[in-house]
C-alpha cells in the first residue's frame, strides 16, 4: 500500500504544488490584495450582489446585475461560508483557475520549466493580483478566459477533443457573461486553437467552431435558468447588450486626453516590454544569433500581438482601453503565454540550469513579490526611491543587453543576457508600477468632480494601518448589509452621509446599490454649495421617491442637522430608530428617519 502511495506521489507534478501554495504564501505575507479599497464604487456593487441577490436582482435593470458568471460564484461563497473565509476561498479559487490553466497550457506547448517560470511570474504580478483579488469583473473574466485557452489546447491534442471543445466554449461563454468586452478577444482565442490544432490533431475547423458555439450557448442557458429562479428573467443579458450597443458607436464619456492618464498608466509597461522582447528575439533569430523560433512558439506570440493590436485599435476609436487598468488587465493571459513562449526560446540556457539554479530563479521572483508588500517608507519618498531605482536599473540592463549582443557572438551569452534582462525587468517593473499606482479616482475626479481616493499606492502597498482598515471596511460593510437586509428587505432605504468623514460609507452605499452622489455631503443634499434650480428639483425628487432615510455618521446631533437641511427644501424629518455598528477601528451610527413634505 505504501508503495502505491509513493508511486502515486511520484507522478504528482511538483510544480503544481508550488503554484497551489503561492497565493496562500502571498496572502499570509500580506492579504491586502484580497480586499478592495473602501471609497471605490464598482467592486462594492458586486459585493452587494454576492450578499443580497434575492433583494437586488428582481427589478434591477442596469448591466451590473447581468454578470451572473461572477455573481453566482460570489453568492454561493458568501451563502455557505463566513464572510472573510468566503472572500479568501472565492478569489484564491479563481486565482488557481487562471494560473494553473496558464501553466498547464504552456507545459503542453513549450515545456515545464518555461511554463512554471511564466506561471510564477503571472501569479506574483501586481496587476494580476489587483484584478484577481477584487470583487470587480476583470479577475473573474481573466480566470474563465485562461481556462478556455487551456481547454482549447486539450481539444487540439486529446482524443476526446469534442468534450474539451464544448467545455472551452462554456468557459469562454462565462467570461463573456462577466463582461461582453471579452468578445473583442475572440480572434486571438481562435488563433491559439488554429496554431495548436495545426500542430497536433488537425480537427475539423467547422466542427470545432460549432462545438465551441454550443458551449457558449450552454453557459448562457444555465445562467438564464438561474436568472429565472432569482428574478424571473430569461434574457438576463439584455441590459449588458443594450449598454454595449449604446457605447459602441460613440466616444466613450470616460475617455480623456492621453496626457492626463498615460504618465501614470504603469499597467501597460510590462505588456510593452513583452512586445519589445518578443520582437528582439525574433529579429535575433532571423540573423542566426540565436536558434530559430519554433512555429508553435511563434504562434503563441502572434496571438499576443493580435491582442495588443485589438486594444490599440479600440483605443484609437476613442475607447478607454489602456486608460483604465481594469481593461488593460485583459491582456494578462496573452502576455504571460507570450512570456512562456519567449522563455522556451531560451531553453538552451534554462535547460542547462541545475535544479538548484532554476529553483533559485523561482524563489527570487516569489521573494521579490513578498518584499514588495513590506516597504516601510511612506510616499512621497517611496515614489522617489522607486523611480530612481527603476530608471537606474533599466538603463543599466539596456546597456548590458546591447553590449552582450554586440560583444558576445555566442548564443548562450546572448540568451543568458536576454533571460536576466527579462526577469530583472519584470521584478523592477512589478515593484515600481504597483508603488506608483494611481487611483482611477484621479481620472474620475477630472471627469465628474466627485471626490474619490487620492492617487497613490492604493491597491497593494500596505502599511499596517491600510491593511487593517481594508479588512475592517470589508467586514463592516458586510455586517451592515446583513443588518440592512433584515430591516429593509425591499432595499428602499436612502443612505445619507458625509464622505469626508469615512470612505467606508460609500462602500456601504454601493453594496446596498444606493450610491447617489447628492447624498454624500451630509448635512447638505447637494453636490456643490450653490445648486441650480434644476439640481434642487432633482434632490427633491430623490427624497420624494425615497422617504425612508438612514444617516450614517459618528457625530452627535445628526437629527438636528438633517432637520435644518431638509426644512430648506420643504421637508421634515421624523426619527424612527438608531443602531450602532463597530468593526476594529471603524464605527458608525445609523440613524433611521422618515422624510415627509411639510406641505402634506
């Protein structure tokens, strides 16, 4: 029996064990990437759907509620697990789906060492952690898309290809139902399959296409049945389709001039480096300085190039694709698959490394990611150090790389230089881009004038206060929603608060699907000091439609302040009840009132 167990363990892929351990190692070191920043909006909407879908989905007509491929897993996690555990399990599960899929895909196409190195780089990449750890849609879609790519590879290589082709369609369909934007990345998905299928089984293209489409339809049907059970709607996806059709022919209203966002768009740096390094390796191979690129490896890099060109085309059509890291993150799967293909091109170096040497490279990438979350310095000194380090090392590596190509005619020296340059560039870019990360709120402030979190290291850089506050904000928001679900089963309460007092108030309002900018300046009911007659009319309409109000504040005499403000608009306030909530260092008092017109 022991021999059988030993034999079974011997067949286990040790690399997979490392990848399964990696997110827990990162989380134990610092788990802030698993919690959204309080004060943002969209991720907290989805947390609300995870917690209260039975209350929110019926009657919800906006596209947020159509993303059932994301909402259903979140709902199941939070229904059967305690909130903190649910957050861990949900996001680390999708982390596994994405990273393991990329590893297994590359293992089958370029080799295990290149696959492991690329997968570890992706699994510790700051912008991937930002996406996969958030309740926003991009991380869920990335995971489904990675799974679809891997299933396509299986369909191109395995005898039971029809099953894998169908499942690939299901996975891609789930990605689409996270965000219809994934339809734009259908061409590289097709190219991946064509390259690998041509190399291996040569399955029927028409049959493969029909099976994939059938999988997409199957995923849609299953989600439609779930939608009927939750809110009685079969065509759950129509609001998303209508929103896409509305925005498609026009200039996106969130689009701003490139000079306002490009200097801070650090999420595009590593895809750009990947594009440059792939081009450099291709040129060197054409001049016989390094071995020729295998057709399949070239195909994987062509797929990445096609993805980039699609993004560039959309950007030129006034779509803010590179402007926001949420959309730019959709390049992550093809970026690291291309990295795997480039690493395979360096196999004359990787293959000669001893197990100890290769393990040291893997450990250094992981260690760099661990160190990333423990910078003791606060901005702006942190920014200055990061910029100085990146510029110095970047210039040094560029000089060394060019020198190695010109001076050393031997393949091994050139590839060694390329490998070191790529890995070190990844490390510094990963560190610097996250350190210098700018909040999307900077762009939103520019557009709409609503106060969002200040630019800075809001996603990953973690002093102890930021780390504890994110967890406390998450837990306080969840507990508040649980309380509101009991006292407000129809989700009709209007939330009124001062956003300058606590950013978590906005998280609570968003997760209650009751975020209204006019109610963020308590005791005022206006966005600005001197509202126009039209704005006053809008405020009155909001109060007439939402007479049940809860004031969130830590201050005393909130009822008196509310009465004075409402009286100016012709309303009175009747006290109903009050409730105190506390989580860690965060606390709030909810004062429930009913608003009536003075004339009535």
